[in-house]
C-alpha cells in the first residue's frame, strides 16, 4: 500500500509542471518588521502563519517539482522559503504537510452526538435551536444559483478577499445528483446554506460548501447562531442517511487558525494529507530568532507533532488539552535557535 502511494506520488511529480512560485511581502506577525516569503509549491495556505494581514502576493512563475534547484537559482531566496520535500530526500528539521484533513466521526444517533459535544459548542447549538428557523432542501438550478450568487460567493469574498477560490455554478450543479443543498430560513428569508457531497461508492460524505447571506455579516452573534444551526443540520442529516463520518474539508497546518479550532470544537480529528505532499521550511539565519518568536505554531507531519516556539510555550499543552485537538499526541516546543523539546500530551 505504501509503495503504491510512493509510486503515484512520483508519477505526479514527473507529470506536473504547474507548481507555482509565489512571493509574499509584508510585515512579520505581531511586529512592523519587513518580511518576505517565497513559496515553491501548489498552494498558499501558510502565509498567514508568518505575515500580518494585508500582505502582498505576487506570482513569479512556475516550475517542475523535480527541477526545484533550477527554479531556486532563477527566483532566489527570501527570509522564509517553503519548498517541496520529496520522500527520498534527507528529512529537514521542519517538515510540514500541505494541509490537514478534518474528519468528524459520527455515532449512531444525534442524541449520542450531542452528549459527546463539548460544553460551549453544545450550548451554542441548544441556544440556536430555540430560534424560529427551519430548513429546506434546494433541488433546482435556480436554488443552486441562489446559493452560489447570494450566499457562497459573497461569503468567500468577505473571508478571503481577492485570494478566494470561487467555484463555478456549473461545477456545483453538475454534482447535484449526489449532493444535498440545504438552506436555513428565518422570517421567510433564506439566510444561509450548505452543500453536502455524498461519496460515489462508500466512505465519508464531504462538507463541500457553506454560504451565508451578506445580511448576516453585520451581526456576529447571528452569524455564530446560523453557523451552529447549519452544522447541526448537516450532522443530523448524515446520521439519518447512515454515514459514519463527514470530511469537513482541508485546513492550513497552523495551530492558531480559527477554522482549525472551530472544526475541533465539533470533535473533528486532524491528520496530515495522505498524498505525501510535504514542504520543508527554511528560515534565514539573520532573522531566525525573530521569526521563530512571532510565527504561529505549525503542525508537524511525523507522529502528529505540534511545533511551538518556547516564547509562546507557557500554557500550550493546557490549551491543546482544553480544546481536545484530536489527532495530536505530542507537542514539540522549539526555542529561538530551533532546538526542539518533545512533550507527550498523554
């Protein structure tokens, strides 16, 4: 099984030529120090771990993964550089997954799920269920168009700005036969919805999209309530359909990411992406101390370890245990010289 995975990965490396080279410029997190980051890879999920909001992003070109050295000679280096790591290469000090998969296991009944839900999230759901809201399923092209144009696209643009990935209406509706589009309605107005994608053969369903109407954004409490309602409905629908797990989608391998904590609050288990796509993290020696001091904690790929700077180490283990970050068994505190100290969370 592992050999087949390596062979598929090697084949993908040989056949692909579209990996991008992207430069990010801005200021180091929690400081006004200039910082530039160079990313040789297929995604840009890690910039927020190093830079304050408002950073600039510039596409420099593309390269074939097995010709990384030639690309680095052409495009140069930076304060922080992320490069693809091939499985047969010497393991670097900091090796990161491309992303984390969030899998939410489900019991046989909604009662059991609510009983295992942590206190704050359970109370949020119970409060949200008291609102005068109801759900309806969208089936027609017009329903999908309403969800796409009035909820999904505005929501993504609000959250991610110009870097938002915007799927097309045609792609969403092309999968309608194995999808459930569910709207939440209050006072006769559809205010949000989610799209759940069923597996082709077997396995977990996929939480494909969530959208909220712009009328919701101005009121954070209302937004929190509608999110809780939509998640509760999605979970109850999966249990009714007989599925034992939901894939809640990918998240950046960043400990402080709000999406990660929100999914963790519902009981999601996190594992590194399974396609062997990994990144080596290189930090310029002249700025190593400051960067390690201010960057967010990143999830390591081996043994589900979590790397955290020692200057932010106080209370880290308690915070992880309090949030029950499923899938992590150890924390590795890293000092300003990059020296690790491994501690068990057991």
